[in-house]
C-alpha cells in the first residue's frame, strides 16, 4: 500500500469531485407510487425548505443532515422522501409501494397520501409542477385500462422507452387533485436503470415548466419592445430633418429610450437565458429516455416539439428583438453623437476663424498704438531736452533751445522706435 501523499489539496477539490455523483438515481422496483412536487423558492424560502425537511426527519427520530446538504434521501417507513435544492426551485419526491392488482379500475393510490398533510401544506415556496407517477410491471395492464380512472383518452401520449424495455403513458393534464399523471410500465430492467428512467421522466416535466417561466416575461416584453421600436423609428426620421436647436431634445428622447431598453434587458435577460437552458435540458432528457412510437400514439418528443416550439420561439424572438433593439439604439446614439460632434467642430472652426480675425485686428490696432506711443514718448523726451537746452543756453550752450529740440526729435524717435521693437521681439520669443 502506497503511503498517503503530502500534496496540499485545493480547498474545493472534494466538493468538485463529488459533483459528478450529485443527485444519483435511486434503485426502484415496481410496483410503486411516486409523487413529485416542484416549489419555486427565493433564497429565504430555499433555506426554509431545508429547515422544513429537517423538522420532518426530527419528528421521525431520524439523523439530521448538515447545513450544506443540497440532496437528501431518507426512508420514513410509510414512504421515502427525496429532497433536492436547485438554483431556482426545490423538488420533493415521495415514494411508497403499492399493489398493482386492479390498477386502472378505480382511482389509484398516490404517494402524497402517505405524507403528513399538515406538514405538506407548509412547504415553502410556490408550486410550479406536481406529478403522480405509477411504476408498474409490464404485464399488469394494457393501455385501455389506464383511461378509465387514470388518464384522459383525448390527450393520451405514449411511447416505448429505454430501447423498448418499458412503456410510458401520460396525458400532460392537471387533474382534479392538482397533479399531472404518468404511468410507467417496466419489464426486464435493473432497479438502477428503472430509477434513472423515472428521474428522467420527472425532470422532463420539471424542466418543461421551468422553461415556460420565460413565456410570460416574453409576452410582457413584446408590448414594451413594440413601443420602443416605434419610438426609435420616429427618432430615426427626426434625425434627418432636425435642426441644431432641436438636437438637445432629440438627444434627451434617445437617452431616455436607451435607458428603458437597457432596464428591460437587464430585467429579462437572465430569465430568457435560464429558459433557453431549461429547454435544452428537456431536449436532452427526451433523448435520454430513448423512446420509440407505439402504434397509433403520439410520442413525448413529438408532443413536446409541437406544443413547446411556439413558446420557445416566443422567448427566443423576444431575446433577439431585445438584442437587435439595443444595437439599433446604440447605432442611433452614435449617429446623433457624430452629428453633434461635427456641428461642434464646425462651430469651433468658425470660432477659431473669428478669433483669428480679431487677432489680426488687434495686431493692426497694436501697430497703430505703437506708432502713437512712439510719437507721444518722443514728444515728452523732446520737451525734456528743450528744458535742458534752455538751462544750458544760459551757461554757454551755443544752440538755441528750439534748434536743440529740433535736432533731438529724430534721435529720440529712432531710440523710442528701436526700444519698442526690441520689447516686441522679446515678448513673441517668450
């Protein structure tokens, strides 16, 4: 025997490894009555359902499951219970042995009858689907015996399953007790294979109903999508004719429409995605039961394909319309944004042109001011020189003040002009 390795395992290794063994089918032997109930639950109700099954086990003095269990199977004597925790719903499956004698000649016994009714009435959540399934040996009865007290002849659906080793009969109708009904006749199959077949049939009904949860959302979305498509068409027409003053109002309408579309998309996208996944599971389970036609009868696959296709198409079409509408709104927003940006660029160019014109005028004005400045400064400098010449003439300066001032004018003007030009060049170089 090799020693246990000291390799550090991943903290989720065992949980991920055991996932392949999650919710295994039970080995079943006919005859049995099976009742299957699907309860849609939110997060609080899912935890409440765990406490509910724990209370039942405690009342029967049975071991309590741990707080992380998502699947419980237990024999309570009068019946067996199977509890499974799913993402959106919780399934309860009750099983008890029955006698096959006289089946179909009177109302058949059900497994739900053996469950404490007070406890059953307190199941958390809302019932989405409920099925009574009877597992019987093949030689028990013929299809004609099922009609009288079990199934409706007008909507009877039947086929051979498990490569011809069994027969399944159902009418996909909700009967007076609130349960739909199935009858499974099995021949030479192992108990494990029978259990797997029963689980697949129950999952077909469970996932069928779960998939149809997207249909009301698709119908509600259709009205909102129709309004959004009309509003978008109106906006597309308005964009071609709107002037600059009307663009802010147009952009506001488009923004509000985009918000409505994205809000509805966020509210229904997960529902449509879940429905698509459930529809695929229905297809997979129908393929798994390996059914073939009974003479003159419609198979489960044919019934589901004909009856579920419109609902599936409605959900898929609503999802495609949402995706297409979201893309169209995005393109429209980009188009309007591009138009506004082009107009802004044109306005900016016009503004820059006006600024250039004003700058040219300012330069001309500045040149004029510089000329006036040269004259003014020269005038003051010559005045100062005149005063100096008058004082100097009294002490022997040979030129008269007027002559001195006249000679100083060109010199002063040249110096002032040179100084201003030098200052001008320094400013522009900076």
